[in-house]
C-alpha cells in the first residue's frame, strides 16, 4: 500500500469515527432535553393546585366582604332609625315641654273663674274680684303663649275626642248632640288634648 492510499484510509477512518461520535451524541442530547422537561411536567399540577387555592381564598374573601357590607347596612339602618326616633322625641319634648306644668295650673284657672263668677256685693269684694281677674288674665296669657288654649264647646256639636259628656238633657229647639252647658272647661296644648271638657249634651 502506497503512502497516499494509507493517508486516504486514515482520513476515511477519522471521518467514520466523527460520524459515530456525532450519532452517539444525539441520543445523549435528547435524553438531556427529556430530563430537563420532566420537572416542568411535575410543576404543572402544583401550579394548578395553587390556582385553585387562590380561587378559594378569593371566594372566601368575597363572602366575608358581602357579610361585612350587610352588617354595615344593618348598623347604618339601626343608627338612622335611632337618630330619627331621638329627633322625634326631642321635637315632641320641645313642643309639649310644659304639658305637666299646664295640667297643674289648670285647677288654679278653674278657681279664678269660680271666684270671678261670684258677684261683688261691696267695694271690698270688687277689689278681690279685680285681683283674681288680673291673676286669671296673666295665667291665661302665659299658657296661650306656650300653645295652651281653651276648647270651644258651648253650642258646639259634641266631640268625644275633645269632650266628656257628664249629663244628657232635653232642650226645646236644640238638636240632639249639641253641648248646652260647659261644666268644666277643656284645654288643648297645640294639637294635643290636655284636658277634656266636661259638658252637658242635648238629647
């Protein structure tokens, strides 16, 4: 064998060796790629579990938020109702604040009117009568300023909401159900009954 033939044979052997090494390295690279892709496959179920856990957490938080909103709405409604009730009570107290005092004063007015109903027999009686009249006028004016007024009952149709019938009598020329006499005056404080009028009613 010549030197050139020996060189060609050596080159062919070297080329075959490189091809063999190249073909041998391909499966190794494939195995490496496979070994690298396996962890990703393992992580996929873990990611899905984490997603489900987050969804559950979000759902729980939304439920809690809904409960808190409902509790807030109920607390706000209760607060508003309490505020309105207290406001009404305050307005009522301001409007009728002298009701108890007025009820205690009414008998004083009654006594003044009884004294004024008696005719003065002499100058001394006239002086006393004048004093009672002054007291009566001052009390009446003070009560009227606070909204206390007398109920007009004489010759009016009987109203059970404002009057109390003490007696019934037949009166010629008077229709039934008409107040013929006031036995004790009645009073209102603004739009509320303070004391019903005691009356005599025709039948």
